[in-house]
C-alpha cells in the first residue's frame, strides 16, 4: 500500500460543472469502447487459462 | 475495510479503512470514509469550508463522504461529493479541511485517499472504476501524473479501469 503525497504547495480541490449532453454522449462512447476492450482482454485471458488447464488435465 | 452485506449480491459500503500521513512526523494514520446524511449536518461548520457542503448533503442525487482518522472520527480531514451516473461515478466536489491546505497542511494524502474511495465505489457498483470530474487547467498534468487520470477535453478528465485499480491498490489494504 502506498500514499499519493500531493506537494505541500498543491491543493487538490475539484469543483465540477455539469457536463453537457454532447460531452456526456461522447464520453460514454469512449467509456464503452474502453470497457469493451477491457472485457475482451479479460475473456481472452480466461479462455487462455481454461485452455491451459484443459491441456494440463489431458497430459 | 468493512462491508455490510445485504440480501443477494448487493452490499453497502459504510466504512473503509486506509491511511494519511502527518507532514511533520511522517507518521501514518489509519482513516475511515463514512457517508454524511441529513442527520449529520451539524458536523459541517460552514466557515471551515470553501464549498457549500450542506447543500451537497441535502441534494438527494449526490452522496457526500467524510474522511477522518480512525482514532478521531469527529475531526473531518476531507470531504467528497459524488453522483451515481448509472454507468460511471461523477465527482462533483472534493475538498481538504482547511488545516490540510496550503504549505502548512497537517496531513498528506487526503484527496488521493478520497479519489481512491470514489474509484472503489465505481468498481463496487460494476462501473469498472470509471470516475469523471473537472480539473483546474493548472492541475490537469498533476492529476495525470498522480491519479493516472485521462484528459478528455477542456477541463474534463476521467479515471479508467486500470488507473482506478492502481489507485485502489495503493490506498486500500487487501
């Protein structure tokens, strides 16, 4: 476990303004792409592990 | 980290344990993140805060959480206001207590701790850690470096899955 030590002269303060419909739409497109890629990588990883396990059992 | 389980697969996060560091001694203190509700309004002294946290707590679309040290749950180290956008978490406000601001800040790690918590909420809700927020222009690079955040456009930024998992693993004991 580690800490993110912000510099002493930096104050991390966020005040967000509402995102526009267009911004939210574009963000969701990008987010869904990234989520799909992540899901695809996870599925491939699981498939590889399953195949390896089956090969081990067969051997 | 403590989770209160409900029926089925759903669960409510009522308390999480992690840590912040005393700037003078380097001592690390365990912390807790607890939700503030309407009944907790008296815990907020308006003069101590830059933002109107009472308004945030009263807003039913938002959830406000306080960060305290585990051994002193009455002193608020920082606050965060988040909203469940159904496919990601949106961070409306985040603020450190006034004694955790400027060069004389007492503790380091308060905002990072709260952002990691928001990422954990996103993961727990099945949003794969996605967290969106606005940054001040001068801090965009800082957030990219420290929070592994991605610059979307203008002041808009977001934290994606890998960055969220990295932050969570940095802050939360497994």
